[in-house]
């Protein structure tokens, strides 16, 4: 049986295909459209997932959509009667609802099927149950507490649940207009970061500041018994005014969600072109502190409801890797599972598994222990795309060679990294989610104190405060990190051991932490071999890892990797078994 999960007409639209309860393929539309967080309908992702699975459209048994416009209608009606929101706010919601309700037509047109037949196979899975399912049903846990925290989806901002076997039971929910995601978004916009998904920049900025405004931020939210909470809505406008939103065929946009009263509390907002000052760093630190407090308030209450030591998390707020790394120390939970696409892209995965388990009653057999579920290019396909660039590369003084033996390829690449070269690494199937995990990565020497500035200024062209992640052989994790657990998805931050901070300064953030990615021989054997080769040369089993891109989605095709290599100061590109090196001097 084939189930196709779809996230559409929201941010980060995506597709996941499962066959008989096993994940076969995933794809995010932004990789094809080359626009971050692409919204609209995932046409290319839909086609590519079928191609990867080797099946035709007529073979699909169920279409699972991670939205349900009919969900929580009574709550929506009560809100409209109570708050009387603006007509523009209501109009925008109805327009998006109309697009979602016509998904059967979009799917049919994309795949060449009859709309009636698609409609007969279509399932609406509410947004938050899709989040919950995306984590629990692919986790290694037979029983666990589950929590989803995001902005909003189908009128819900936070969900608490329990999972047992092939069933999820929702225990409590917090409805619109109250949302921790909206709190973090409001301060992100206030600090001048206006693009959709910019919250991670505030998380990276926070360690540079002091949380001297934490008491002021706490005024924005009221904690209630049982893990519940309410925003002080006088500081927000998302619930009353027509906040502009676009979710159709392009980069999603959100207008300001904070109200003018916030400037009375925190001072003038920063415009995006203005320099970052200490005041802004302190606000970021204050937000991060308060955000952690209130999430731990929710999680502690969830533990009290379930008394289970295992936790599964999902939702856009769970991309906050700094918070994730503190859960085991700040709550009673002892084990935590977060799959690599915990944001809205992951709801496609969750919707598919929700139908397989919750709706159809099938038992569980699949565990997601790696993230490599996307497209892969053969050596012949790489050669075909490389041929279009050969003249341009040679005109720029590049040399091209091949190394067929994996061990030799890893040794050669490690030597270049140890020499201080920055390497683009394009191998195997692309990763699922926002992190490059060793298949579409830019790699460098973590021992060099200047490497962070080199990559930020000459390759990534981004803010200087943005950190880089350490990839480390799983067996060496405890030697370099404090109280860490294996994390192949780079979604938890832990302290670097004090004696190792000078050893790997390029991946140690200003507060002494690092966003850990552990690499095992099982999950990514080639990348594990590369780390081993680097350790043989340097004695350090760690590489600096950042996503292979430059202010764009992670590279998808070999041609995109070549374009990025040519237009930046990257030194080496290792793409399949081809090696391209720029001659310096």
C-alpha cells in the first residue's frame, strides 16, 4: 500500500511517500524552486517522490493532507463572536481555506489523474496531529509523551498527547490566538529580522547578550496551571488586525504581528538595515531565556499528565536546538526524539503515517534513524551536468580529477581540509529537513580560529554571529561534549568540554556550546570514513559542517553545487567521485 503525505498552501511545502509503513522518499519544494520555505502546491516534490519510489500516480492508495479546514470550527466561531477580528483577517483565512479545499484538483492536474478518483482517496489530517504523528510514529519508542509547539495550524498553537503503539491520544491543546511561536516571531520581527523563518537568527544572536530584559518579556505571556498559557494580546496584532500573509506559489511572507505597545515596553524596534547593538543582543538573550522557561513549563506539565520518561517533539518551535539540548536537564524527561524536519515540512511525513497507523490500524515497523531520504545522482548524471561547466571551470584555473576508491577520496579530502581549504561535499541522497548532515555540506577545519569568519564573509555572505555545527564520530562524542546523547539530526545544542574549546574553536559558539551532529558508521558510512580520515591526520574526529548553499535553499542538483562553488570562495568541490580544485595564487 502506498500513501502520499502532502503539506500544501503553507510554508515549507513538502511530500513524503511511504510504502507498507516504510518511508521510501521525501522531497521539499524549495529545493526545486530555489526559494527558501516555498509555499503553495508542491508540484515538483510530488513528481520526484513518485520517481524515487518507482511508481506511477495510479498506484497511490491514499493521499494524506496535513491540513483540515473543517477542524475546530466551533472554536473559530466563538473567537469571531468574541474578538470580532477585522474583515481582512477573515478574508485572508477564507482564501487560503479555498485553496486547500481544492487540493484534489491540484493533485489530479499535477499527476494526470481524474479529480473524482483523487477526491475518493483524499484524507484531511489536522495540522497538529500531523506534527505529533511525524515524531512519535517514526520514533524508536513504543510509548511516549508527545508535544507539538508552533505558530498555528488549524487554529491550534500547542498540543500535548500520549502515544502508545499505533495510537495517539491528544490530552490538551492551546488554541488561537495564544502561541509561543507567535511570541518568538514577534520579537524576531521587532529585532529587524523580517524574513519568514528568521527565528533561528535570534537563537544564534542570543549567546552574545545578557538577559537583562527577561522580566519585560515575561509580561507578554501568562503561565497557567497544567502547562497552559495565554499571551497578553495587547502587545500583539495577529488576532485582531489583518496581518498580511502569502502562502501561494513563492516565498511566504508575514506582516508584523506585534502591536505598537511593544515599543512602549522594549523601546524602539530595529529596522533591518540598522546595525545590531548590545540592546538587541540582550533582547535576543532575554527572549531565549523566557522561551525556554515557558516551554519547560509545558513539558513538565506533560510529564505530570503521562508519567512517561520518553518524549517526542515536533513543530516549528522545536527547531530551537538550544532549548532542545536542555530538556533532559530541566524537565523530568530522560529520552527525547525529534525527527529532522520538525517544522511544517514534516507534517507531510506525519499525515502519511497518521493514516497508516491511526486510521488504518497498522502496526509500527519503521524508525527514522537517518535523514537521507531525498534524490541521489549517479556518477553518470553528475558527469553530464559537470560537462556543461568544464570550459568555465578551466578558464578559472580549476583542475578536475576523479578518485574512485572511497578510502583514497576521504584521505585526499581530509588533507585539503587540514591545509585550511573549504570543501563543498555533495554525496548520496539529499537530507530531509533544514540541516545538511554530511551529504550536501560545506566542510572545513574546526581547529582554525578564523574559519568561522572566512566562511561567513566569503562563502555564506551572512551575519558574522552565525555559528557552525560540529560533526563528530559518534564514538568520540563524550570526549568533546558534556552530558550529550547521540543526535544524527543536528537538532540539540550541548556544552563543549572546556578543555576542547580551544581544540575546535570554529565550531564552539561564544557561550561554549556546539550544535552537535553525531555520525555513525551505520547512518552515513562515507561521511563517517571522512571524519576518520581527518582524525588520522589531525587527531581530531570533528569537522565544521554547514549547509551547502549561499543565501538559498541547500543545493539540490550537481549544477547548483557547481554554481555555488564558482561564485564563492570555496576552494574544493567533491561531487560524487569528481574532485574540482581552484588553483590559488
